[in-house]
C-alpha cells in the first residue's frame, strides 16, 4: 500500500475523487476546476429548467379552456413572464456554453483549464445570485413582473409588480454571461496545445468563440437598458417614459439590440455540438469544416444587424423596416451553409445510430421548420398578419426549444459517459427522445395554425374556435414532459447503477475521447501535440505523451520516433 | 508530481516620460480648442468639431497612454471589432430614427 | 485513505491577462454606448430642448474636471514607466496622485450636483415641471450618464488602491506588472468616457 502521507500526482484519480484544499461540498462550491464548475452549472440549470417547465405546464393547463381555468389573469401574466425570463436567461443562454463549454472546451484544445479559473467560479456565483433573485421576485412585494420577459415600456414602468427585482435578476445574469465570454475568448486565443492552429480546432470550439464575442459585446446593452428601467421606476428620469417625453420605440431598439444577438448565443453552441456529433456517428470527417467554422462567425456578425425585425409593428419608420427585413434574410445564408454541410456529412457515411444522432437528425428537421417560419416573420407583408400571435410563439419555440433544447439533451447523451464515467440505457434514451419529439411537435405545431388563424400571444382568454387546438397543444405538453422525465430518469439511473463507460464509447476523434472517463483533474498528464484536424478517423492526429514519443524537433515539424526511423 | 509553471511575460516596451508628457500637452491643448470653439456659437458645426476633437483625443489616449501602438495586432483587431459593433448599432438605430 | 495532492499548476500569461481586461473594457464601452445611442436619438429629436437645458450647465467645472482626468491619466501612465525603470517610490506616488485626482473630480461633481439639485433641477424635481420634454430628458440623461461615470471613477480608484497595495507588497514588481497595466487601462477608459461626456453635456450651444 502506498504511504498515505506522500503527495501524489493529481491525475492519479478522476476529477470527482480529487481532494484538494477543501473537502466535500466546499470542494465543489469553492472549486476552480472547470469540470466541477461545469457540473455546478448543470445542477443549477436543471433545477431552473424544471421549474420553468412546470410554469409552462401550468400555463398550458390554464389554456385548456377560455376564461379562467386554474388561475387569475394577473397570475397568468406573471407566469409567462417568469417562464420566459427563467428559460431564456437561466437555461437556454447558459445551457450549452456554461455546462459543456466549461467542461469540454479546455480538453478540446489540449489545455488543463480555462484562462481565468477563479473568474469562472465567480461567473457561477453571479448565475446563482441572478437565479435566486428571479425566483424570490415571485414571492416578495407584488409578485413577479407581469410585463412579459421583454419588459416593454411604458407598462414596465407603471406595473405595480416586482419589475425592478426581476430586471435586476436579468442584469446580474448578464454579468455571468459576460464573464464566461471573456474567459472563453482568452482561453481559445492563448491556451491551444502546440500544433492546434485555428483551423484544427474542433467546430464546437469555433462555435463557442463566436458565441463568446456576442456575449461580450451585446450583453452590456441589455444591462444598461434594464438598469434604466429600474432608474425610470425609481427616479423618473424620463428616458423611456412617454409621459415625460421618452420614446418607447427607443426602448425596444435597445432591448432587441441585445436580445436578437442573444438568440445566436443560444443556438451557436448547440450547432457546434451538432458538428461534433455528426462526424462521430458518421465515422467520417465533417463536410465543409472551414465553411462551418466561418459560418459561425458570420452568424455572429450578421446577427447584430437584424434586431428591428422584432419591431415591425411598433411604429418604426418604413425605411427602418425595409432595412431590417432585408438584413434579416441575410442571416439565413450562413445557417443554410451549416445545414447543407451537415447533410452532406451524412451522405455516403457509415452511420451508427444512437440517441445523440437521433436528436441531431430530428434537430435538423425541427430547426429548419423554425428557421423557415422565421422568414415568414421577417417578410414585412406576412409579418403584419402573424406578429404577436401564436405563430411567433411557435416559431421561437421551434428554434429555441426544438433547436437548442433538443440539442441540449443530445449533448447530455453524447458527453454523459465522458463526464460521469457511466453509460445509460440506449433503448430508454431512444424511447424518451421519441416521446420528447412527438410531444414537442404536438405542443407547438398547432400554434402555427392558431397564430395564422389569429390567436394572439400572451392572451389569457380566447374565442371558442381555438379551443380544439389549445387542447391538442396541452396534451402535447404532457407527452413532451413525459419524454423529458424519461430521459432524465434514465440518466439518473445510470449515474447510480449504470455500467462503467469506456474511454471512447462512440469512437470519437477529438481530444476528450483520448482521456479517461471521467477525466482526471488536470485533463492530461502532458499537454498533447496536435498534428492534424479534429475529425480524422483513419489516423491519429494527436500525440498524447509527447515527451515519450517525440525525439526529434525539426524546424516547424515535430517527428515521432516512428517517422524519424523512416 | 506535476508542479507545472508556465510563464509568458510580454516584451516590456518602455515609453519615455517625455512622450507621455507631450501627449498630455496635446490633450490639454485640444481641450482648450474645443471649449473655445463652443464659445463661438457655430451651431451644429460645434457638435461636429467637438466630436472630432474628442475622437482625436481618444486616439491619443488609446495609442500612447493605453499603449496600443506597441501592442500585438490581436488587440488592435479586437478594438476595431468593438468599435465596428458600436457604430453599427448607432447607424442602424438611426435608420429608423431619422426617417420617422 | 486521505490523499493529499500537489498544487495545480501555476500559470502566468501577461498577454492573456491584457486581452481579458481589454474585453472587459469593451463591455464598458457598450454599456455606455447604449446611453450614447439614447443621447444621440434624443438630441436628434429634441435639439432645441437640449440647447436650452445645456445653458444651465457649468462649463468651467466641466472643463476643470476634464483637465483633472487627463492629468490623472498622465500620472497613471507615468507610474507604469516609473515601475519599469525600477523607481518604485515614484510609481506609488504617481498612483496616489491619480487616486487623489479622482477624488478631486468627485468632489467637484458633488458641488456641481448640489448646486443643480438645490435649484430644483433633477428628475421629478420642481424646476423640471415647467420644462419641455427635451429639457427633461436632457437632465435625465445628464444625471444617469455622469452618475454612472462617477461610479466608474470610484471603481477605478478602488482598483488602483488594490494595485498600490500589491506594489507595496512586491506582488507587482518591475518585471511583473500586468496588474498595474490593467488598472491603468481601466482608468484610461474612465477618462475616455468623460472625454465624450464633456462636449456632449457642457459644450452644447
């Protein structure tokens, strides 16, 4: 037996077992290990997701009948406001970057951690503060804001509810996002392993890079906008209050200048994971690597130019509307580039079916519906008809939930064995995902129809002709929730009783599949050396223990002992 | 045991005291100019002049005081991107405001 | 079995640290940028009101404060040069000068605001009841923007205070001074914001 008082290498155990300066719970909530922080985020995010999901279930129950069903109208308004705030700021935006970005990014680039580990932990504390503030706002004062998550003036200035606390929560959450973004940008610039050029990075890293730039440059705008709401309510500065000369449309501009790029914060990381899952289960290189990488940047940039399409009926000038409609069409182009490259990857591939791939295939279909209906909304003439109806609600749930949400669960399935070192039941995962996909479409597709028929969004009451569709939609919500519970239950079971997972159960080619499941604290014994792209299946492109394998340094090429011998 | 220390220091570029003082004198002079122009009541020209002078002052501060002249290209590209986004936001917002 | 582990690796990356602070500065630029967009929009819509309101401003204090901040930027830049040359005492004195300049700026602001508030010029104040929308919004923006800026002056002073402490304890040295540079960069940004606030609020004629 080893002498118990001897110091040992941190990599002798995996990151769950490692005991550093702190023990037990403290060892987690004071940890600066990016992997533990990723899991801190995961725990919190799941709680908030389930809470917001329940709010959604309650909303759908209320909509089973016209008029009052289970709650008063005021309550309904607060419910959809909080459902939006929690889902957007506490689930969709941080979901992939804060959990999987934190966990996987350093490993993907061959680093031992992110650039600023303590800042990373701080971002989680900011997240928790914002989240708790949002929940608390439900119970104190007049109750949570009832303005919708968009907090439009003048109502957000006039409402007797707890608007200030809810907006403060969103403000704090913005800070968390910014800190994560700064961390990732510097990490990607400065901490790539030797030989990992920009075009040898996994596409997930490219996606996180583009996302981080949006996080850094767009989030402050909503920060100041929300701060101004609070100041307006507290001090009456007049900037947004029409009674004092303020312009409510200017508020909308400021709000959407962030909130449109925000949707790209939501979807780009998810698209990055799609670009990881496909080469793995197609067992071939991704088609159009460079195009997908550049398209992530293009989406990030063009995403800044389109925000006015949320405001077509607000009173904006005609010139403004035409400009924004035109720019909105542009953003579909890089998105199309991605979809075509993904499909081309599938073509003539040796496909291995699995839960993650199942979700990805469904995603391509669902996201396309979401995206195409976005064009309907982006076209001025059609938008007039469907704006502020259930059509919009369906559109954004298709892209955000059907898009990011589907991939969130796909990502969980994909990296579950790596993170937890356990394997879940494939069969149950497929069943759960099937319920999810069926439930999702039964819940949201009728909303396109209702919206087209004229059912307004955020309305508590409705005309009798909508009831059939409303009931169908609510039933869909039950099927969807069953699917989610099956998926999560399956994973929980695997955590407790599942078989151990191998280092590389899927045959992936990126660096996380070359370290143990779960990974050791410092990820690698030695920083690997990179000799090729991330999705090469027929030969290794990483040298995992360079000091043992490399003996000859020759100008710009590091040769292995094998290469030197020949 | 893996006690792993990496150290990446930047090549310290020293700027002389004199250069900084010269920049400061320029900034103070420009301030005097902009205050003077404002006193002449030139209407909207005042605004254009004031913003132009403020921009020149900014360039001086960024280039010398903030050391960007001697920094890596990456920092310069970053700054450019940030400014581009800000200007885009301003311009696109005015695509609405100036036509109402 | 209790396992004690070696410390995780120590990692110094000055360039990365500098990148990090610049990215943070960008968030400040966009934060104030939002306010500048609002200013631009409202000035465009209410140009007469803005001109009328600006007549209340004290251009002299504004100009003095501008010079104070410019000089404090000089002192913080000089402090870095001093440290590089190994002149620790001079470096610290220059940093103290910077902090005191910040304090002077805030004291001026205090007197300026007291005077204006004393005259009933503040959001929902008596003087604003009879003013046009443009004037009301001008003052709303004035207090918000200069107030937020003042908050950042305080943050900058605290930042420099920490750095002074680190220099005293030789955590920051003539060969390891990125933290000082970072504080300096933050301070310069605070100066830059004022460089634009000054003409936009004090030189509107």
